[in-house]
């Protein structure tokens, strides 16, 4: 799953290395528009619907935080 998420992130912002252990939001690697696009990509890929209440910076700050969000939404 980690590689799939990195591939999606690279598709959105190919100029960054999302395998690095940094905060994607704080480092400016993702902005609010990117997060919305990422939510749409994740919803489509995994057949889920991420609730707007979960669209918080801390849920998109790293690959691990995104994986945790997916697990919260029932993705194994």
C-alpha cells in the first residue's frame, strides 16, 4: 500500500520525493488543492469515501498518516 500511495502522490506532485520522512504539508509539498485531489484519488482507488471531517493536515502529512486514514476508512 505504501508504494501505491507514493505513486499517487508522485502523480500529483512529481517534483517532490514523497518517500522522504518529512511533513508534506509543513514542507509545502502538498497544498489544500493537492489534498482534495489526493482524497479523490484515494476514494476512487480504494472504493471509499473519506469524510470531510477527516480532511485535516495531520491526516495527509506523511505516507504513514495517509495509511492510517485509509485503515480508519476500512481499507486493509
